[in-house]
């Protein structure tokens, strides 16, 4: 009987020790999830507009672009990548968003409304509308480089990393994109 | 002009309400459990072996990069698992199989990009000012990654090889075929006439380096 009791106590102690190990780990896990969630909120606040603009530059539609922002956050929450500093965080988000937007373009799931164009037309800002239409008409490969260079201010080496392309290709797309814009805009503006 | 573009893009922004809505939806989506598929016991046994092998293979690929201190590069490439390479031979080395030359495109390529996708699919993009063609080769029967529904899907034959052509109104946006144990896809943007697509496919099939 004593041996049985000690055996039971032994089992109980072992279970207790196991639970003691498991329970703090579970609460640590909850903390980690909360951290990932808090990081998603912080990055959305800091870079949400940049991600939305890049997505819009591909898709020309607000609803599609917002869905890309959401899907980018889902990727962030699910993969919880180790990102070193603000530059890396922003570059990671833009790369994921760019890939998601391009996937959407390939899948023909995009909507047709271009709210930006409608807004500029309603405000009779023909000058801005002219420029937006010109950029919008560029091939995707030129447009993404033009956006990251002129709006986000990235150097070509960093654009190459974000887009997963060679730097020489990025420089070439930038040169060709500028040339095409000059032709479209009949040199009314200098995109240099 | 660059200022005008900035003025246009400044209008695209999220309100606090937009952010709250997007964040809530993203959290909900990320928390959604992955649907589990139950396989028969024999399949599960092989799946465990395959998973072990995949972990070992991933470790073999990741370890040298981590040791070389390329964490940022690795994280960025993990975002897309795509690696740009300088040449066809570098791409062949990355994926471990021969990548065919494409000499009969419907346009004269001015730029060529070589990309390894997950180290499993070779992607070569040919581009001029207004055309793009993308060749993909991998072990998957259809390595295109393109799941669009096209109005026209035609089963054609080039030599002895069956080629699936997808597009609309007699044009081909995507051609998919198998050769030598590999899957191939060739996509065109804009889509090209069927005979032009098939002659590009024939040139790839006839190229000895391709398989």
C-alpha cells in the first residue's frame, strides 16, 4: 500500500512538475502572440499608408489596395518574421505587398474603379490627373520602380532588393519609365 | 512632375477607422485555424519522412546564409522566396537543372531576368519596351503559378508533346507542357497569336539544353 501511495504521489508529482513546466510556457506563448499583434498594429500605423500607396500604384483601386494591406498584415502575423529596425520592417512590408498586388494582377481579381482618378476629376485637377494617367499607363515593371524611386525615395539598390530584381534591371526600368513619361506628357513636365 | 506624382499619391491614405477595420480583419484571418486534412496511416508515415527531409533540406540551405550574417537578405527573400540571379548558368546552379534558352520569342528581348523561386522553379523573364514573356521550369507539371480562368483553353500538339494553350480570341497568354520529367510554362503579356506562341514552344522543345 505504501509503495502504491508513493507510486501515486510519484505520478502526481511528475504531473505537477509537467504542468508547472507547461503552464508558464503557455502564458509565454500568449505574450508572444500579443507582441506580434502589437507589432502589426504599430507597423500598420507607421507604414500602412506606404503599403496602401504601393498597392494602389499596382491596382488603381482602393478596395483592392486595402485588401493587399490586410493580406500583408496576415502574412506578418502568421510568419512573425525577425525584422531588424525600421528600414527592414518597411522593406519587408513593401516586398510582401508588392508580391501580393502582382499576384492579384495576374489572377484578374481586380476591380475597375479608380477612386483617385475620380477624385481628381471631381476637383478639376486636370494637371494632377494628367500625371496620374501617364504613370498609370506605364507597364507594371516601370511603374513599381517609378513609385519606389520618386515617392518612397529608395535608391535603385534598395528597390532591387525589395522587388527581387537585378539593380541593372531596376536602373533600366527607371530610365525607360522616365522616357516613356516624357513622351506621354510631351515634355510638359520633367520627371527627373 | 515628380512633385505632382507625390501630390497625387499623398491623397491615398488610411484613416484611423480604416486601420482599425483592417487590423481587426487581419487578426481574425491570422487566428483562423488551418483546416486539417486527415490522411490514411500509410500516407502519414511517408509524410513524416518527407517533412523530416524538408526540414533537413531547409536547414542545409539556410545555415550557410545565417552563418554569413545575411539575416536581412534571408528575411527579405523569405518574404517572396525569390532570388534574382545574374545569369542563366547561375540560375541552373540554384535550381539544379538545365534551363532552356529561348531563341524564338515573338519579340526581341532587350532585358532578361533570372530568378530562382524557392530553389525549385526556374523563372526567366524576357522584356522589351512593350512585351513581356516569362518562362518557368520546375518539377511540378504546371509551374506557372497562374490560376486565372481563361475563356479559351486548347490542347495542341507540338511534335509529340501535348501543349495546353490558354488565352482568348485566338491568342495565347499561357502555354503549359511537360518534357523530360519537368513541367514548363511560357506566358506572354500581352497575349500573342497562337502560331507565335507555338513556334516559341517548339524552339524550346528542340533546344537540347532545355531538358
